[in-house]
């Protein structure tokens, strides 16, 4: 295996992803009702919402569809905000439950578009701790507090106790190959919107987006970028801060240990196992927190060594690593994603605090409603 194979996300091995023919580069000037900058899960959700309204849409990405975190993440589809529901409820109020319900509806929507072989309704397990290590009593208490809060709000939850440890099982959650999700969305939308890869926005302003070869003139610009949003739009510096998250994948392991996506140690560490037995493992950011406040997306020895040991614990046996990668995400001060005007006719959204697979599309819908209907954004977003 070459070094470049090692640093490629293992999700790209999926035949639908590796066989993606790509989208044309945008050449020259054009006009549209709306221009969407960034074709990750959130930007594609915005495109879908816009074309459903009958609008003429141009979407551009600096690289391949989901070149960023949207194609390089853990593939967890977890209901709710990045902050556990009981904590979010205490700080944001009842809108935290609204967000939880909106994210669960987003799983249904994705499953409807992509099918149950891409969006797998397995549920998820939150562990107090990580497998084969002593349980942290505070983490266990937090699991119990979350369980109580979910029950009180009518959200399905069960106790989990098994070979992985102790915690809670959330039956409504799901898992996916994130690159497969994004490519599937782009393929479904390509005949309905003008989508372009390898087309960076080098200037964004009222009524126009500049690319290296021309200008896109439009009534509304939606900037759907999570990590590095404050670099694309310096107006958001101080509101969104970029961090790196890292992962690895193993070759198939013999034990079928993970029935669904599993996360533990306060949600910092996570793993899922695919049908071939490969594990996809991430986490450890909190243990290297200062190093990980960076816009670099190169894996590092410190985090990757931690992930090696984590992979062994999740697998319950020795593992062989086949790929290592990282990507950028955006964090915000109070845990609420940003969805706001940054200029006349320019709305930016991002800053999902490491959990944007579902919150991103929910925020995209809010951005479309803000731009087209002047609907105030919900309280779980920062306007
Ligand atoms: C290792 C890792 C694990 C994660 N695990 C999970 C998980 O299991 N579950 C979960 O919910 N979330 C997870 N996340 C977070 C999640 O991946 C992100 O929050 C989400 O993918 C954000 O999607 P997005 O479409 O909003 O933004 P992005 O994925 O950042 O997409 C933005 C797109 O904009 C493009 N772009 C940027 N600048 C420009 C420009 N100037 N011009 C044109 N295009 C541009 C980029 O190429 C990119 O394709 C994880 C993230 C990482 C890195």
C-alpha cells in the first residue's frame, strides 16, 4: 500500500464512490436564482430544498463532492445536537428537543432518497467509557441523565449492557458510508441543478460568486461550509473556529463485535464496523486539544497512535490499519451552529461542533427558509 492510499479515506473504496464519474468544472460566467457554495451533506441538502421549490440552482465545490468532512467522517447518524440532549435542554431550552426531532426526521428523509442499504437503521450505542476499560462513574451518571431526559421527551431509548460495556441504546439512530451518501445525493440532484466540482469560490459578495474563470450572478448565495468557514468568510472569525478530527480504518477483523455505531467516553471516541468486518474508528481530539485547533487536515502520530489502541479495544483483538485520514470541522462558542446573513443576499451556515451529518441538512433547510421566506431561524441555531 502506498502512502497516498493510506491517507485516503477508506470510505472511498466503496465502488459507487470510486466509480464516481465526477461533475464538470464551471467554465466562465453564468446566472442562477441561487448559488450554493460547498457540496457536502449540508450544501447538497440546500440544493435539494431549492430545486424542490422550482428554483434554478448552481452549486460549486472546490474539490470533489464531499471533499471535506462530509465525505471523511464517522458515518454516525445520531439524533440531536452535538451537546447531549439533557445538557442542551438545560442551556438552550425546549428548542433542543425540536432539533432532536428534526434530526430524526432527516434520517427518514435520507433513507427515502438513498434507500435502506445506504442509510442503515441500526440504532446506536452510547457507552459509559470504552470497551474493556473501567467505567467512569461520571460518564455512567451522564448516560443515566440522558436516558431519563430522552424518556421524558418521548424519544426511544433502552439500557445497554453487553460485551462492549454498559450504556444506552438509541434505536432510532442510523449509520452510513458518508461519501456514499454524498455521491448518492449529488447523483440524484445532478439532473435538477447545475453542480460543478473543482470550482472554488474565490470571491463571495452580494449577488455574485467569483470563480477562477468567471462570475456566477444570482439573487441569493448560500455558503455551506463547516470546517474553515471563517477562512472562506472572514466576517465569521471569532464565531466559528476550525478543528481537525482524525480517523483510521482497519482491514476486516474476525469478530463481528459492533452491531451498530458505538461511541463512548463522553462521545469523544467512536467506531462502526461494515459488512466486511472493517472497523472505522475516530476520536481522541480532547486528548490533544491544542494541537487539533488547526485547519490542517493531515493525520498526526499522537492522535493516530491513540486510535490504534482504541481500534484494538473496539475490535477486541489485534487489528491491522489500512487507512488514516483527517478533516476539518467548525466549532462555535455555545454549541449552536451558525446560520446567518453575512452580507446582502449572502447566508452562511456551519459550525456543527463535530456532529453535522444531520444537523447540517436541518440547518440548510433553515438557511433556505431564511433566504427565501424571511423565516427567523430556530432557537437551536445562532443567527
Ligand atoms: C473525522 C470526522 C468524523 C466525524 N464524524 C461524524 C459523525 O459520525 N457524525 C456526524 O454527524 N458528524 C461527524 N463529523 C462532522 C461532520 O462530518 C461535519 O459536521 C459535516 O460533514 C459538515 O458537512 P458540511 O456539508 O456542512 O460541510 P463540509 O463537509 O465542510 O463541506 C463543505 C464543502 O465546501 C467545500 N468548500 C470549502 N471552501 C470552498 C470554496 N471556497 N469554494 C467552493 N467549495 C468550497 C469543501 O470542499 C467541502 O466539500 C465528523 C467530522 C470528521 C472530520
